[in-house]
C-alpha cells in the first residue's frame, strides 16, 4: 500500500491491537534512556577503572551535544519531509541502528584510558543519534494515529504501561544478566547482546502495527516563529520558573539514579547489588502506578503547584532517610524506594500537567514550549546523572582502581557516595520546590 493511500484522516477509535502495537515501542525508548543512566558510569568506573569525573564527562558531552542536537534535527527533518517520507520509516531506521549502537557502547576495546574514553564518547554519540531517530518520530506518530482526544489519552495510558515494562527491563533484567555472567565486562557485553534483540523487536512491532493503520494528513504549514519571538516566549515567568525548577528536580533525580548502584555496592555493602536493584526498581514501579489516582485527587483539592511541592517533599525525605540508613535491612530500602517513587511520580506528573496547561493557553507557542521542556528534561538528567555524580565521587576520593579489584572504598569516598545519592538530590529537589512555591503559579 502506498503512502498516499495510507495517509488519510481517520477520526475514529483505535482497536486494542493498534493501542498495544503502538505502546510496545516505548519499551525500546525506555531501555535506551535508562540503561546508560543506571549502568554506564558504574561500568566505566568499577569495571574499566576510569576516574569518575572523566567517565562522567565522556557520557555528559555526547548526551548534551548529540542528545539534544539530534532530537532537534530529527524533529525538524521529520516535520519537513513528512509529505515525502512517512514518519514510520524513521522507526525502521532506528530499529536497524539500535543493535549496533547498543553492542558498541559496552564492547569497549583494550587500550589506554585515553583511547577508551575517546571510544566511549564516539560510541555514545552514535547511540544518542540512533535514539533520536526512533524516539522523536515515535512520540509524534501518536497524534497522527487518531484525531479523537479521548483515544489519544488511552493511547498515552498504554504508553505508560509499557514505560513500566521498559523500566523493569533496563533496571532489573539488564543488571541481572550482568550479575549472572560474573559482573565484569563479559557480563555487560552479554547484557548488550540481549538488549540488542529486545529493542529493535519492540520498534519493529510498532512499525508493523502503524504500517497497517491510516494516519491523519499533515496540517497546513504555519508561520515560522522568529528567534526573537521564541526567546521572548520562553522568558515568560510562568514558563521560565517551571522549566528552571524542572531542570533542578531532574538533576537531583538523575544523581540519585546514577549513584544507586554505588550506594548499594559500597555504602550498603551488597555484593549482590546488581540483583538487589531489581527489587528496588520493582518497588518503585509499584509506587508510580498506585500513586497516580492519589496525585490526581490531591491536585484537584490543593492545586497542581501545591501538589508538586508536596511530591518533592515526600521524594526528598525518602532519599535523606535512605542515605542515612545504609546499615538497614534491604527490605527497608525497598520501602523507601516505594515512597520515593510516590513523591517522584507526583512532581513529575504534575509538572507535565502544568506545562500542558501553559502550552494550551499559548497555542501559538505550544510546540516551542513542548520542545524546550523535552530539551530541559535531557539536559537536567545528563547534568545530574553523569557530570555531577562523577565530579562528587572524584572529589571525595572514590578510587576506581580499588573498585576494579573488588576492594572496599575509604570512609571519605563513602561519604561522597552518600551525598551524591541522597543529600544533594534532596537539596536540589527541595530548592526547586521552594522556588515554585514562592514564584510559580498554576
């Protein structure tokens, strides 16, 4: 069937098969997002012996430059070419590149530290380019599958269900594979091979599903926004305050996520950290799911801004207690992960809701606000999850050579891990909440 025959408006509902077929693609998106955030820094420092600050920079620069840059480039090109190249073909390009990108990232060759750092930077740049090829068009396709607002809501609900599946694959299954294969570089390489099958399979299922569906035609061209008008729109306090707070919150969240394995391994002394993290993530996923109705009710009663602040307090308090409870039983860690996820889901969900309100109230700049929000999400998570964690660990004397030999870290290094995992993320989140409470508005 030709693209011209496929591209026609269908305002009706999507059957369950179409909803599931679209949603399953999010597994690949979540795996590509979470595996480097959770495992790559830990792999570089404890397996390859690269200093945390250097390893963090090797991840941060490609993520900032190629992550944000490729997202914007793919977004512009997929919009500009969509009359000639249907968005679904971008998914096929992503499926083709995903196995190579995943395998190359963890198959680091032997050599000097400089060679290995350079290799990781280049491999991660390719990884981010492949990620952009399928993640950006994937989100845009949801608006083309149906013009029915209620159906779109259902479609996003299924996407969230498969987000949870992707989180479990990236944060529980992947570490378990590494542990089962001995925890060294062969373990990470084996994990990459498994994920190199899962990710393209998920993308291809979505591609095949939407290839059988009719897509809404592209909208009429809109007047381009000038650079000056765009900057002025982004500087409006209602957006600028919320976006700035979101960056701070994501820096903290990224730090907690990236330093979790360090905290489990060294502060909690768990030699089975790659297995324990599966229970931690499962508890968090349960917390996210069960908390959604609660935050909807709180937002209706107290307002979105107050609910956002309350979620930040719950999240921060959970991490502070967790950081101070390294000697506690692992079941207590599961409980704190559950409580932290409840708080995290509150400020994350309500933040998306408030930015949707801003975009809806400023229809002429809606796409600009959405794009800036996505970019700030990636920048904040990269700053916290790689650069800041690496700098703090190096500053407190984390010894990568000892980590490679399986030796414990010194007291000062453990203090650094505690700060990177609990105290600094809590401080960033509470500071963001205070700013929103004083200067933000619903």
